[in-house]
C-alpha cells in the first residue's frame, strides 16, 4: 500500500537558472553541487525514493534538503522580486549550506595559541623569571602579562603544549629499545626457547 503522493517543490525559472549555473560552475563546492542536484531532481520528480536512488543518496538526505527548500520558499520569492540575481544566488547558497553546528566557540584564536607556544620556547630568563624551565602557571602568568590573552588557566596552557607534542618516542629511546630487542633475540637464540 502506497502513502500519499509527494508534492513537488516550487522552483521558478530564475531560481532554476541560478541553480544550474551553480551546478555547472567548476569551482563550486561539491557539497553545494550535490544539494543543487537534489533540488533540481525534486523539481522534476517529487518522489524522495526515486531521487535518492538516482543520485545515490539516502532518503533522509534528500528529505532534509527538500524540507529546507520548502521552508525557504517565501524568502526565495521575496529575493526574486527584488530582481537582484547576486542576492538570489547568495540566498540559495545560504539555504543549501550546512546549518551552524552547536557548541561553544573557541576561546583562543590560532594566532594566540601560536604566540603562547612561542613564549614557551623562549628561555624563562628572557622574561625575567627566576626559574629554569616554564611551568604551566608561570607561562599562563607571562602570556597574560604580555597581553597575548586577557585570561588563561594553567590547565589550558598545559593542553596547548601537550597538543604540540609528537606521539612517537625520541631517537635515544628507539635506540635503547632496539639494543634491548636485539639482545633478547640473541639470548633466546642461545637458550633454545
């Protein structure tokens, strides 16, 4: 038993022209092109299953972009009445763009993080610190003093420095483990294990 017949989405000739231009543009983002293809296909065949099969996508994806298009129909009509194709294209790209992701924005910029790491690479004596090496607390205090950041916890400084470390062992460790490993092989060869 079939469900209700799908209702076609509304696309004006002007919108269709702008969508086709985006679709043909060689430098367009491929996600945008895929979403444009979904909308253009739904204008011809409103069946979500058929469009999903045709484009090799899931029904959920096709339905999501169909619904997003329907929600924006009034805005598209208003933009089209202004007869400003650039504004219309910008609106189309916004409609077919990813929605903002939830979550807290980053507290520190990449530039600030780089500057914090750069301070950590300097000898503490250069900053008139009476210490031999940086601690997270001293470094946090110094970057605030230099006004790289207005406030930062020693824990955040520690995370930045830890993130920059490589996960591989240093060469001396590798050389030691190699020497141990070869000795173990010799011993097992001698013992007949």
